[in-house]
C-alpha cells in the first residue's frame, strides 16, 4: 500500500510534530508500506528529493516565508501528482497546505486521514491574528474533507474549539514513543557540557519557542531554592550548599522559525540566572536516552494548546524520570494516567517552583513500575492502530 504524508516541516527540523510523523512513517516502512512525505524545503540546503530511512521525501521550494509558514506555488501541482499515486493520504495538521492535499484526495477518491496534532497560537499582533485566522480556516477545511480525524487524547479533543465540530470522525491514539536507549558515550559528553554535577538536574526538552513557557521555569529558580532549603529540616538531602544544589539543562533547538523576540526575552533571564542554566542545543533522537538518564525531573511548563501532549514526558517516564507538567488538556494526561509526577497551573512560577522542589526531594514517591509505563504508551499499539485505519 502506498501512503502519502503531508506536513509543513519534516526532519531535520525538530519538533514534536515532526518526530511523530517521522517515527510513524518509518514504522510503516518496516511493515512493508511504501511511504512518501511531501513537505517544505524549509532549509534551502536540504535536497529536494531524498530517500531517508526508507521514506521518500519530497521537499517543495518556497517563494516566501510568512510567519512560521511558506508560500509554495509548486505545492499545488506536485501534491496532485503524489496524491494520484497514493492509496491513502495522511495530513499532519496544523498545516496551511493540508486542505489542498485533502481536496485532491477527495477528488481522486483516496482515503483522507488527518492527524490533528495541536492548535496554533501565534504571538500578539494584527498580522499574526490574520495569519492565524487563515490557518484555522485552512485546517477546518482539511478536517471537513477528511474521512477520519486522529488526535492524541479525548481530553484535548473535548477542549478543542475546532474538533468539537467533527466528533463523529474522531479517533484517539497515543503518539508513537519509542523506548529511549542510553549511550554511555553521550552521557559523558553531556556531563562535560554541564560541568560540575549538582545534586539535582532539572530537564527541559523543547525548542526555544513562546508556547513552551520556559520563562516561568526560569522565574521559579529562587522559589525552588527556597523550598529545597525549607525541606532540609524535614528530609535529608545531599548538599548543604544551595548555590550548587541544582541546574536546569535545556535540550532543543535555540533558533526555531519565528521566535527571535522570544529568544531575546529568554536570554535576558538566562543572564540573570546563568549559574543555573545550561543549553545543550539540539540532540539526536538516539542521544535523548542519555539526556533523560541524567535527570531528576523533566519539566513541561507549556502555556497554550500548541502543546497537546508532550511526548518527551513519556520518554522521560520510560527512563524512570518523573514529570512536572502544566495542566493543559492533553498535556496533563501522561501524569494523570501514571501518577509519575505532578500537574501544575499554567503561567504560575510560584506553584511551579514549589512542585519541582517537592518532586526533587520526594522523587521515589513518584517513580512507578517501568513495565506499566511502557505498556501504557506502547508504540506497537500506535502503529497497529494506523495500519488498521489506513487500510
């Protein structure tokens, strides 16, 4: 069977959405599907045609960037050709061009499936509001033309302003999350970047973008210090020197598209707390296991529905690391399903700091059976779900 994936960004661009698509596409190739991905040439250095891990990748050159998207006139004709050669079309939303692929799919009588990963919330401003409106309309039309719509959780769908209109088409499945493997060599490299290892390592696995809420974590540093100090009288901890008690290590791209102003804002905070923050940059998927193995807690302080789940917290849990996640629909599900961590209110540095300190001091309380975690978020179940739905 021939399957076409449509997505705005694809690997080597790193985001939860691109990783989801890449993992699923490569897993289907292993099941003897012929998989092609049509995407943007977001970096002009990337080849327009390539075979990557058995997946055919077609990158469309763009005429102009608009916010986080692209104008790609050639998309109209190339997507028609690719849809015509496919049996099933899988559209990864949000994506402005997705409606074009969905239209061709219905015109050519192909099965059209949309994966609704999240909702886009752009920064304030008249232009961004216009872009968001256009994108929302395009996504809505793609969903209308889809035979089936897949999203991660019922929790997210129940709170989505868009998905409530398509309840009869909805299917739910957890994202494809492989079990992380630890490379000792990578561990040593990361420890070299971190410097002298503190008692506690607080991890963030995210690109530097506004919806991730990293500023709230940085603003909670003094609160974490204070709460750790207060609990020393109750619980024995390793270090008596608060200035060396913990560090925040951040793994992810530092220059994602459209986030220049946000990066400037974060770097001002980093300068203030430079003794506590280490940027590791982008890590390859095979390096993430080593990253998780060093952590005492993973923090996901996301602030809006651009975050709909947070696969990284499941990867951390599989590695024995609890998560502190914001109480967003969908994002709170891994913690609620497993009890491996705590959920905190959005945009609340005080509560975030208090909760992180609690999990650091009482980490054993939040560690759960690894077999249960791996079975709950079994990647094989996700792949089997898609094999059934695309048939």
